């Protein structure tokens, strides 16, 4: 499915020009189209010698029905690259694990937390698209 410029713009504005997941402003260029329910592309190993090679996309997909306009979400590059081929609930689960992973593997994080530079809160992972009501967001300092 090849999208027109107008269709890409329509998807970008779907959630107010913001990333569906984190809610950051999407740049003019460099934002990604993401499949909310993933389309997992098939690949096969192509040998280039003894113990060397690479995976090559076959052009086929495991879930081609998910490749639809309605399933496309605007996303910032970091969110889309992190999400990879996860579905929404998989992404929510993985994000929720990040504090414990940081505590376990990052001395810097543990020290920052110990000295009060980082405060961890217990909060559900709620994505921007789940909060978005379609109303314009007021600029900081604006009338409420």
C-alpha cells in the first residue's frame, strides 16, 4: 500500500501531530508510520559464505491483513524503533519493565535514584492515543 502525501499528513494529524505513544511533537520529517497491530515481515537467511550471511526480506508478511490505513499510527522514531514488532500490550509491558532493568543494570541510575535525582512513581502506562480527545492542547502559560 503506497500512501499519498495527503494520507501521510492525515495519519500524522490523527492525534494532533503528536506521537501516538509518548505524545511528543512529531517533526516535519523523520517521523514513522507504525502498525498498531504489527505486520511481521518474513525473511530468510541468505548465506554469503561459511558462517556468514544475512536475513533478507522476502516481501511476504505473516499478518498482511494488518497492513491497512486504519491500523497505521504516527510515531516518533524512538517509540517506533523500540516497539519493533510488538503489539500495543506488548509495548506497554516492556515499558513497565524499564525501571527494574535500569536498577539492575545501571549503576548511574541507582546512584541518581539514591541521591534523589530520579524519582520513580508507580503509574500505569497510558499512551497518548488513549488520552487524546481531539481537542487542541493549550500552550503552556495559556488560559485554561
